[in-house]
């Protein structure tokens, strides 16, 4: 019997039109509009793209689209034994596990986006992807670049794919050092903030305050957390994991390895894009990797699991 994990994407998989094919008539859009006081459905389906790309809008847009896709998957009778999410996707995973109400999740991630944007003035922080370099050498490059400012590993995505974040000058220096150490590529990313690094400590503290007014329930299925790559089922432990996630690396490679150790042999990426699917194939090539982002991918996934 297959063990299935639903995994949910974070930043970098948004586009105008997201969610339309799979859930144009979903009641989730009305819930989202009410929760946020803005027409998220229109923004996702029609743009403008510049407005959708603002992190305060991107984060709730990806979450809502992911939950619309989840509803379609569940309506077809597909369930899972575990959940996980990359960065922002952890909030979608918590909604899927029953720990967090959809409306609360939307309001929280919109605030999270605003806090992150306000923590670092525009242009002062950035991120870079380092490709084809062993992990310990990426850490070494970051350590050596500290003379130019804070820079640290932000995403441990897959073998040979690590993302760094921090002060712009320090990230650029670390990227050059990584190339000198043998990286195939080290490229700056078009991001609005340096996610998952110490510069976002003010955002973490503000997010912690928000969590005081939110009820977290026990999880119906276990979540493997970004920050520890460990199983979590106690709702009371969720806020701490989410706060630490803001300034800590996303340990995605370890998350996937942990899920395979728990017996997961089928991963379903639920939400816009296939970024996680590509990473999982590199981390755990022996597993089956599916995705649900539109009608065609839903049909293909249903065919594969039924």
C-alpha cells in the first residue's frame, strides 16, 4: 500500500491565471476575499502581474491556489499520510493537516509578507542560488564573506542546489567565492527580500505577536517541519516552528529524506508550479512524484494513484 505525502510550494511558483483552470468556481475564493478584504480571485486570475508579485499578495495567492488544488484532490478521494511545505508552503500544509483555519492562514501569510518586506529596506538584501557545489563549501563561502555583511545559507534544496541570503554586498561576495570554490553557477535571484536569514529577525518577532491571537489545533496527519526536518503533530508546537523558520534555513532535502524514512513512496505537489517535484526527483529518485496544479495534472495524478 502506497504512503502518500502532500507537499506544498512556496515562493517562486506564482503566475497570473493560477488556480483558474482547477477552481474558478471554488468557494475558497469568497472566503479568501472576505478574510483579506481584497479581491484575491481577480488578482490571481487577471493580475496585474506587478501587483501579484508583491510578497504581501504573492504569499496569500499561492496559499489560496494550493488549497483550491487540495480541495479538488480530496474531492476525488485522494488522502495522504504526511504533509510538508517549502517555506510559505508550510502554512498550506498546516491548513491541509487541520491545524490552521484557511482564513487565519491567509491573514497570517499576508502579514508575514509585509513584515518581511519591511524588515529590510529595498535593495539592501538579496538571495543567490549556488549550483553544483558541495554544501560544506557553500557554508564556507558564506563564512568568508561575513566581512562584507551578514550572509547565510537559506535553502538546502537538493544535492548541488543551495540558496544563500543576506546583505546584498555579502551575498554577491559569497557568490563569487562559491564560484572560485568550483560552483557551476552562482546567480542572484529576483526576490523582494532576503528570506530565511538573520536580517529578518524583526519580522520573526512581529509574526510571533500575531500567533498569540491564533488557535492552532492538533494535526490530523504529521507535518515534517522546514526548520528541524522533524515530525510535528502537536498544534502547540507550531508557532515556535513557524517563527524559527523566518530566520533559519529551509532544510528541504532533509525533509524529503525524512519522509522517505517514514515509508513515503509517493509525493504529490499540491499548488502552482513543479519546483518541488524537480527537487524531490533529485533527492529521492526511487519515489513516485506527481503534481496537481490544473485539470490535466489532476487527471494524471488520479490515474496514477487509483
